[in-house]
């Protein structure tokens, strides 16, 4: 059984994203589409355990990071590889879309 997807703070963000392939879910608690994506993010965390890291970032708690990565609507999913943004996806999507996006950066 995997752990619940970690919610990052400003201080944890850089070290979490600097190595490997990482998916960050930029969300807000008041965002209904974000809440609908939560179980999908949990499933992805399990699917990619040991291959990629997945975490969430609350934009209300970390507005400066949302600004830094030009997150203007949520949910937004940003994939990092070795600390650099390699893909950004916005809006609700099915698990297969996010899974394929992550997978292509692992190869």
C-alpha cells in the first residue's frame, strides 16, 4: 500500500523537484475539478511508485510558486525532469493522459 500523495511546502519544492521525473499537481481546496482529480493523482502515485515522484502544491499556500510557473488556472500539472520543466498540462483529464505524459519522460 502506498502513501498518500505528499503536499509540498515552499521550502520542500526545490529539493523535491531537482532529481528524477516529478509530477506536481497545482491545486486549491476550493477548486471542484481539482478535488475530482485527487483520486487520479493517488492512483498515479501508486502506478509510478519507484519510477517517478508525485506531489501536490496548494496555490493558496504557495502563490509565489504558482506565479513562478505561470499557473493561471487549476488544476495544472507540471512535469519536471532533473529540476527542469518538461511539460505542463492544464485542466481535468483522464488518468491515461497523465500516465502517458509521465511515461514519455521516463524513457
